[in-house]
C-alpha cells in the first residue's frame, strides 16, 4: 500500500540578518493532494522554483508574525503568480494587522492580478482551527515573541482502513461493497457464513502531524500543546553562549527547543532560524542532542518526510 505524501521542503532556515548561507524563514508542506506554505520571507519565490514544487498547486499561506524575515516575500510571490496567469484563489492566514496592509500592497503593486487573494485573520492569543478539509486540519498555537506570533500544527485526519484485495477476490465480494466494508461491515456468503470485517481489512495508517514553531522565547508549558507530534520544527536561534540575547529578543536556544521536543514526546526535532553569528550550526545541533538525540539541522532544499 502506498503511503500518501507528507513532505516538508525547507526553503529558508536563517533569521533576520541576510547571509550568503541561508535564506530567511519559509517552508512548503506537501500533504495528501495539497501544497501549503509556512511563512514567506524575502526570496521565497526563488526558492520555490528551485524545489520544483508547482506554483499552481500552492493554495494556502500561513504567516506566523509580521517581522520581515517571515513575510517580506509575500507580495512579490503574489505579483509573480499574477504574471504567470494564475486564476485559482490564494488563501492567506496571518495576524489580523496584515490584512489591510496586504490589500494596500496588492492595490499599489499589482494590476489586473487575475486571481483573488483571500485573507483570514488569525487570533494569535488562542489555539484554534484556522483551516480544515476532509483530509487535514491546521491549528495555530500561541507563542511569545516581541509582537503577536503563533506557530502552526498540520495534522492528518483519521482515515478508513485499507481493503485486503486478495480477500475480496477470495470471497468474490463485489467491488461495489468496498465502501461498506471500509466502514466496518462484515460480509455474508451465499451459504450464510459471515466473514468478519477484521479479515477483510488492514488497519488505517496512523494520522501524522507536523508542528512549525517559529519565533518564541522558551515557554515551559509549550510541550503540552505539542504532545505526540511526529515532527517538530522549533526555532533555535542561539546556543548556550548567547542565552542573554535569546531572553532579550524573545528567541529560543537549541537546548530549549530540544527540551520542548523531549517533554512533548515528539518523534523528531528540526532546528532552524539560526542567528547569522554562527558560521557552523553544529554547535547548536550538539547542544540539542544532549537533551533530545533525535535532533537534526535543517538546510535549504532539504526535504523531510513526516
């Protein structure tokens, strides 16, 4: 049985100050048949081209907060979509203050855009569902930064079990009955023998989830919001050597990110949003691994399977 795709493409994992090594924050998530974007920093559209995810498939953009290294690329990408002849709506979820500003930018910088940009204000102070459809759900998670900020959790919804096709053939069960069997029905043979549902299906794949925790100071209770997440991306701007700066600017260290991952019981931790002062982020990785061994550095163009 083929597992539905759930992939995270790292477009940028640096912090505010541009460097020659890293782009600022942006990721693309392919989940089931959808393409979602998390943050949209300057240069995102160029990175999107490099990662070969089709522009036309991108449907929703989720902005965590209104610092430039998380949203300066949005209007440029929207303008480019217009030049490419996009007609499908683009849905933008972000803190409320971005709404009128984005509308002004669209009016000023684009003409005859050709598609609608639909804005959804996100209340960064409470956890809530900001998007859902039949197969996935996206929730925002309140964070503590220097201005309103949230993270996002992308979760699959539970699915039905898989049909055992060899058993369907063995008992000559019509294909038209597959839906009923997926929903728990047994099968009765012509001679009255009942074939239990458990022999006709295999359990559904367990739902997967991915948490994107952008700029925040260490929150001792954050792990309670992230329990059981398969993969967690948590900003790790600094190492232990710059703990005072992390506290001053409301950022986290790699060790603090690892503490959240350990306490939440996640499967894997991805580190990112590195300060430009680090030419080699191995020091951050080592500090994180001391707390949570399943820690990994992110780099541009890397793809992580959830």
